[in-house]
C-alpha cells in the first residue's frame, strides 16, 4: 500500500458518513470494539481529554508545549486538519511520518473492514483516526497523550480513553442540532469526559454551563479547578507579534510569557493549560524559563494567524459565534480604522446567521465562497444570509477565484480576513502562502 492509497482508503470511510449518523445513535461500543481488536492501546497510555466549544485545539497545543518544557515526550491528537492529514497526529510537535501512517493504515484496515459485520456497523473515519493516533502514541512511547475531543464529549470517540485529567474550555452554542439548544444540554455532553475522582480544569463558563460542570464534579467526586478562581491571568500587551501575559497559579507566578498568536483569548488558553500541567506534574516543579521558551516558539496555524502585514492578511478557523466574536475583538483592537475585506465560507452544519451578524458589520465588503467539504454551505446561500447584515456582498464559489477577487480589492493598507471554517482556512492558507504571497513563511 502506498501513502496515496492509504489516504484514499481512509477518505473512503467518509462515504459511509455521507448519510449523517444520528448523534444519539453513535455508540462508543464501535470504537471500543475496534480498539479491543487492536490490543487496547488506550489502556496503556496516560491521556488528557480537552473538550469545549472554543479554544480546545489551542489549549491542547499549549499544554503539549508546557509538558515538553518539563521534559516529557508528548502526543497530540487534534482535528480537523488544515491541509495534511498528518497534522492530526503529532509527537513532540512533529507530524506522524508518511511512512508510519501508511504502515498503520495497512495494519488496521483488515480489522476495520471486519467491523462491517458488527451490529453497529463498521468504524467511521473519525473513530479510525482516533485508533491510529493511539496506536502511534503507544509505538512512540509518549509519556502522555493529549486528545482534542470532537463534537460534544460524552459520545465522542476520544472518550473511550480514561483520562487522568480533563479540560473544558469555554462552552457556547455550536452543533446545536446534535448537542441541544440550551447551554445546559451542551455542557452536559461536554461534561461527559469528567471521571470519578479525577481532576477537571475549566475555563470560566457562562453560569448555566458552569452549574452543570459543578454538579457533575460533585456527583463524581472529581476535583474541580476553575481559571478565574484558583488561577488568574492578566494580558500585559497585545500586538501583531502576539500576546504577552502573566499567569498566577496556586503554586507560582509566571511572568513575561509570550505567545506568537493573536487574540487575548490565547492568554486564557495558556492559563488553563498551565493549571492542568501543574496538576499533571504533581511535585515536579515547572521551569518557568523553559515554559517561556516553549510558548514563545509555539506554532498553531490558522488561529488568527497573520500571514502578511502589508496588506495585513489574517486567516482564522473561527466558525461558531464565540470564536467569531474573538476574531472580531482582535480586529477592533489591532486593526481599528483600517479597511477590512472579509472572505467568508462555512459548512452546512453550522448556523451562518449568528456568525454573519457578528463579523459582517466590521467589514467594508464581504466575499462569500464555498469551502472544500462534503457538506458545504454554497456561496450564494451564505451571501443571502450575510446581506441581512451588510450591503456589499458578492458570492464567488470557486476558492482560487475568490482569493484573487479578495486580494484584488485589498490595498497595502487594508486587512484581508479569511474565516468561517477549517475547510476554508486550510486550503486558503496554503494557496496564499504558496502562490499569492510567496515571500511569507512556509505553509503547514
């Protein structure tokens, strides 16, 4: 099996999911059976699960950097990928090699296909991805594996693990069609990653969501730690080079921290990650200088990522109201008074109306396009929604044409913002770096 053949087989599993499986019918039994047949790799790993609506990927990446600063070998599973599937599975920041991924896929393929005879059907693309990550982490002998939870938490494939610590980042409205239409319902699904007697680190939450987390922790005897209560943070400076901040945990104060990521919310993500790392490491004291060095070099593409300064080109995976609001806050703080061209694309499973209501008013003109996804929201349909909030909107379905149109309308003093979906941000970022902005940093 070649690498291309391996990816083609893996992508073929998405065909099975074209008819969406009702969330309530997703059975952990499917991933549990798959992993049992593969030797239960998850039972031989120390794991951390990171759930939430906003910031879970960034928090997971920051936690991995902090654990590396403590000398640990760390695996990171995140989703979705921007361009290359290998982004989903990393050890110490490095993507899984193509050869290793090919070998793993070839090894699990017979087991996956045998699952077609199970009463719940064959494993899905997402479940196989989790299995591949766990197998690779075990093979590489990681000290810990940090896994970003997908939709919800209770029934997500990652929840087959027995985490030594769980993290819940800010909860807000997203995937309401499967998680529920209230914060209580959504938080209940997220809180499904909490384990009896184990610690839980939470970002500050809306009161409705916070009440759920507190109740679950009390019922299960889980140790609940909330940033803003036991841990505090303060942003010292925000600029185009990133955010500088201080974090004060129950055990120490970390000053002069810098993340080369835009947005005040990244300081909160770091505070959550630092709190979790201190609990995980126990009596092992973190070296503040090592933490500072690791964070200062963290790369986490397409999270309010500035690809160019003249013109300013900002690419962000933001796709729900909370993340879009954070993007808007960054634009208003760092690019106030500058003309903004917005290139927006979304997938059909996300509600475009609240997103458009938040971000369209800060743009001078909006171009909608169609993301590269199995279930995209067509550019013309998105344009109709955006027109409720902005009078200058044009639909350009094809991505290369849309990028060309957006760049053509962006002067050196303007800001071009690309947002709305992972499935727009990834391909757009690749095209901007490789074709339209050849002198900017390398692509993912």
